[in-house]
C-alpha cells in the first residue's frame, strides 16, 4: 500500500463491517467521493446477523436474506407465536448487495481518527470533508454486556427442537441446568439457511457478562434435554460486547460515530445492524447537505427511546430466571405496535413508555416489580463467581466433545 496521502475525499469511512460498508456504498451511489479503510476489507464478516424483515431498508435486495422465519416462537411460561417475519441475513448476499466499485478501499489499520483526518499505522494519511467511524466496540469490561455461546448443529440433528423455517427467539424453559440462585440466560435458535441451526445460550444486561464455559454448559444441557447428541466437531460462535454505548452528543468534535459505536446497539436485544442499515440514508443525506448527521440521526424522540430502553436493560440485568420469565410473559401479551416499539422502532416513544409501564404492572408476584424497577436487589449479580471450566460433569464435554471455534462476534 502506498504511503502517499489520499486527499480531497468527500467522506472517509473507518471500518467495513456491514454498517460501514453500507454507509460507504450508499454514499458512493449518492455521488460522494468515498475512501473506506479496514484492516481486512475482503474478509467475510464472522458473526451471524439476524433481524425482523420489516426493519430492513427497501433498497436492500432479497438476496441479502439467507433464511426467512414467518412466525418465530418465544417460550416464557407458555409458547408465544410472534406473527412478524424474521430473517437471518446472508453474509455473502449482504456483501454482494453493497459493492464499492467506485470507492477507494484501503487495507490498513487506523492509528488515529479525527474529524477530517485519518492516519494509518503505515504512515498513510486520508483527509476528507467528513470522517465516519463505524468500527465495533472494545471489550465491555464491567459494563452491561451481551454474552452468548452458539453451537452450529446440522439441521437434521437439530430437528427435534427447531425445524426448517422455525425459530426460537427467546426460550426461557427450565432446561439449561441453571439453578434459581444463578444468573439467568435464555436460548436463541434459528436455522441459518445453509443446512445448519445455531443453538445459542444468551445472557443480556449482566455487568461484565457471563463466561463462555458457563454458556456452553447451559447450551449442551438444553440440547441433551431434547435428545440432541453432538458429533463433537461442531463449530461455535462466541459473543461478548457492551450494550450501553450511548448516542453521541450533539456538536461534539471528532469523527461521526455510526453503528454500534454511535449508540445504535439496542440495549435490550444486542442488535445493531438492521437499525444501522435503516439509518444509512439519513446519515448520507445529512453529510451531503452539510448538516450535522448526529442531529439528524438522534432527534429528541430517538434519545428518549434510548433512555427508556436503558431502563429496561438495567432491570433485566438484575432479575432471577423466574422473574425474567414472568417479565417476558407480561411483555409478549402487549400489542404488536408496543412490542415493536421496544424491539426495533428507533423513535416511537409513546407506545414504548406504555409497554414498559404495562410490563412492570403485569409482572407477578407483585414484589418482583421492586427488583424490576431497581428498588431492591439493584446489584444482585455483581461479583457473582461462576464455577470454573470443567467443574460440572453435566457440561457434556465427555460425551459431546469440544467444539472447534469458528466465529467470534464483536459489537458490529
């Protein structure tokens, strides 16, 4: 790569995950001179990306979808069929839908990122009218965290739990081997459209998250409860990233943060890609017009929605399994609009406020509501010590074998 500076660009995008690539692609189509920087721009993204189909922008072709699930299921105290189509995105299809043929793509790692200047570690310098930082988030430390351990199972072997076109978004059934005095987790399981199904035990909202060996133990317990025995060489996926990245402040100097780095990580679900894709054109229009993209992306309604969602993840992060199950049972009796206000709408604050109030009011027994709103047990799981790896013989490692690591999921 040349050490000569690349100058006079309209836009420099730092980071080419799905969010950064979409922003660079749409800006390029809008006639902007775009430079994009990534250490490995040709690498296919490791994580699995999913979303509700109605969240995707109209300009994204159907080839970006690998698997469609017409009505996924949520298990709380009972099964809830959600009549809202859901999908797993095709990583290759999504990449192919976002070509950068007329952009300048540089393979390099950023050493410094400023409002109009990006310096790479090899000494190259890019100057641009605007710089957008779409890199993922750093390790969460003790922040509110999403943690997950997924095992990719052949569809035929997975059929007793999840068949073709089916999906489990939240499975709170008492099958993961966790006791009532242990931090809660649920199962997420969907077919990926490539002949495999992911079974992913997930923890949301705990400070510092849940360790991989504990999540793996719980995943294997769930599979065993349904008679699913693994070969032992199944690939895995790991996720561990913060949920509490706030929206950027208006008028702040420096590059424009976008995607998970720019507050678009949903605090209650850990999703960010669909919301980012939906807001790409808003950012591009603001940049082209010389307006502040942060103000365009984050009007007061959206900031209020973020604040209310943060109240939700604070509550979720201090509940027991029984309390979380009761809370989600209450939530999934809400109207479709209220559910969408929490799960995906960027700025629909009125129904979000209503569903949060209703969820607390319908969580039962009554005393559990005090934990949910933080009047009691605010730091229930802070400092919790998990059993070390291999301490529990029920983790299935003797029978199932050790899975081979395949994918590591950063905050995207």
